[in-house]
C-alpha cells in the first residue's frame, strides 16, 4: 500500500514472513544514500538504547508491484529491484506532539535524541516534521534518510567538515524539553566505539553502497572502501572535543532561556 507522504513515496509491504514493514525504495527520492543513512543512524540509535522500529533489508523481486496502476510508482519499483530498507510497521502509532505527548520523554531521553541527531547531521526532526511516533506509550525514532547528507558529495568531505558543528540543531523539536547535551555527550559517546561503527557498516548491503544514479559511477571502487570512508568519518566526528555537542548545548540554553512571547487577548 503506497504512502503518499513526503517525496520518497514509501509503502507498507507484507514480507514473506507475514510481517508488515514501511519500505523505502532506492528508486525514489535521494536513492541509495537515503537508505544507507536509514540503516546507519537507526543502528546507532539502537546501540544507544533509543527505540527504533525493527530495521530490515527488504529484497524486491522482478514481479513486485507489477499490477500497480500508477506509472510514477511503477517507475520507482522498476528502479528498486533487489535491496531496499524497511522499518517494522507500528500499527496504531501516531505522530509525536510536543505538547500532548511531552510527558512520554524524560529530559535525559530528549537530550540523547538531540545528541544523536547532531552527530548524524539529521536536519529532519523539527516541530513541523518531528519524525517521532508514539506507540505503546513510548516515543519511537523514524525516518533518518535525510541524515548524513555529506555522503551525497563524498569528494567534498574533509576533516574540518567531519568535525564541524551542526547549526540546524537549533530547530530541533526536543530542545525545549532536553536536559544537558553536554551530559548526554559524556554519557553516549563512549558507547559508539570504532568496533560498533564497523559492525553497523557491516550490515549495509554491498548493493546499496555500490549503487549510483543512471549515468554516474559509484564514489568508491569497492563497497569495502565506502564502508571504511564512513568509519573514518565517524572516528573523526566522535573524537573529542566534539563541536557538534557543544553547539547543541548552546542551542539548548538559548531556546530554554528565551522569554515567552506575549500575545494580546481580546474578548
């Protein structure tokens, strides 16, 4: 069942095991890099104890969606044969509301999520589009395809860029709720060792790492060299001092110290 949300046109797909997954197709939107970001950031979140729906690599065979009447969706499916990425469908979940559901997130948990998004340069966790779901009285993280946006232009990656602060964190939906990001940094960074990052990258299929838009060649000669580039990036970004965490803490203090705006009242 297609989900006409955003530009990626995901779908609820029933797999051979009878389970339902929200599948993102590599033939849509930003292509394979968005799916790679979904797998990397989702696994990092799981290593940090943050709730993410079950992740899966979903293989589409040649016959999948052949009866789909929409030509746009047919084009996407034709470009998505093989490996794609799915998150377990959370039946009955609803979008996080920072007012109505605030009590479901402790300040420390909110800080942990802000820290992860600053680490992964996730620009897509704002009040307008929180990409958080409430399910079974818990807040779940979804949709990390917009994170790690540097990998759309590997040649421009430098050590300075890898260590850079992340200014868009000032718009994060959870900053008003978050506890100290500096304390979250001290709490979380030691868990993301190089061994953990290696394990995360090992779960990325070669087919996604070597995928490239028509007419273009992959940015690396082998899937393994692409994996190593991600490992090098995270090694550099996680090295102390971490400017992305310092920037996030400054943004939190600014947001929480702001004077509420006065609005006129008229009967």
